[in-house]
C-alpha cells in the first residue's frame, strides 16, 4: 500500500489527498513532488491536508500553491493534536470526501509516527496510500557517495513516491511557481525605484534562533557590499516582524554609500516576493523560506547555514548556489535554540567568507 500502487488505474482516480505539513521552505522543497502528482493525476481533484501556521512568520502552504493549479483545495488541522474531538472531526471530514488515493510527502518524524499516520488514513477509508515512510530507509536522507554528502530533502520525497514516475528534479519546470502576470506586475511596481539597476536581494530574518547569523554581521556585510557594488540596488524581504532588523542592516549599506535600498518586509506576498527575486542577480540569506523562494525562481543564492541539519539536506537546490556551512562536532543537533554552544557553527562564519562567495557569483 505504501509502495507501488499495482492495482491503481490512474484514469479512474477522482480524488487525491496529498499530505504535507510545514511552513514556507517545506512547501517549496516539495514542489517537484506536487508537479509529479499533478502529472500523474491530471483529471483528479487534488486536495492538500496541511497544518495551520505554527508561527506568525510561517506563511500557510496556500500562500505558495495558490494560482499554481497543483492543488484544488485544502484541509487543515493542528499539528500534534491528540484531542479526540479534533481527530474525530478530521476523520469524518476525510471519510466523507472519500479520497481514492493518498500521496504522503510529509516530513520524516520517525517510523512509529508514520505507522500511526498510516493507520489513521486507513481508518479514513483510503485504500491506496503512497509514500508513507513506515521504515527507516524512507525516513533517512541517503548518503551519496558521488557527492560525499546527504540526499537533498526534495530527492527523498520523490524517492518515496517514485512509483508515480520520474520527478524530473533537475528540470526547472518542476520548480515552477506559475507566477501570474499580476504578481509579477506587483513586484515590478515595488522595484520601480531601482528598475534600471542590477539588484542584490537580501533576507536577514529567520523564525529560528539557531539559524540567526546576527544583526551586526548583516549590517557589516551590507556595508562591505555597498563599497564593492555601488551601482547596485538593494532589496530586503521578509515578514512584517523582520522590518526593523532589515532596516538596521540596510543602514550599513546606506552609510557606506550604497545605491537605493528598498525594504519590502511585509509589503509583498510570498509569491510576489518570488517575482521580485527573479529580477535579482543574487540572493543572500539564512537557511529560510525566502532563500528557497529565490532558488525556486533560479536566482543564484549565497546561503548562510547553521549546522543544526546535516549538510546538503536543506541546501538550495541546484549547482549555481554557494553555501557557507561550518561543520562542528555538534553538527546535526536539530536544535531550534542553541545556548550551550552559542551557535558556534553559525557565528564562526565571518563577513569575509560571505563576501568571497558573493564576489564569486557576481564576478
């Protein structure tokens, strides 16, 4: 049931339930999987079961998938709930909709958790269940001998649903957000003051303490870049709550004689931000949703990564990006708040290192 759907006649499938939870970056790394599902079941109604946002800085999946045609509707629930009434309501909602197929592209939360999910979806009456990672091999990002690093998360998701066909992960169309003309026009209007300039895009925000490189580093970096690239315009993007930190960093750029700087935090939707990033020569940011947005529209990224995750798993997909990552003894800790080591893996990254990677791309 969780592997190849041997008895599945795709042309007869009318309703497909897709399971994916997480926030902006989680949705974006799933895009090739969403495209594969849409190619496999083009005539079916496809609905996404996802979570309510867990953080004000975490846009819902609909903020990315709307207008793509990849999903036709949504069911939402509170992640981790054990409330019997909530679970009963969710069960009844799904049971009444009667999906023909479940395609599971959820995060790796342990084989036992996946087995509980499998049981729940079976009780919902879903006979064909594809991709539920009920064993450790499906949970783990495989080690790649060729690259001497771990399998990217987008590859793991596609491997688990490979019975649906080739995910075409190297094809840019598999990452296509299908931005609308209106979204592109909104972005172009926001960038009008620097319409004739090459653009550096930056996002200084993150919702996780252990990924935050620090205000002073960002301010110093932008001051250095202003002296190197005075003809460039600068845009800063992020959630409304990141506006003040972005403005603080931008002052380093302005004081060093940089060109026009535009703070777009809270002014554009995530999809409109992607449309703005497509105009940039480079994106610089943390391991974050905006970084994945920029990578999705094929903008070269310089990504500043903590070592809380194993290398390459969450790196921006593609060979045209530069990642700054220091692998310390405590790498792979998964911590959202790092107190004991004081974010040593991240704070040991210097402004000079980041500048070197920016110059490598812009040269």
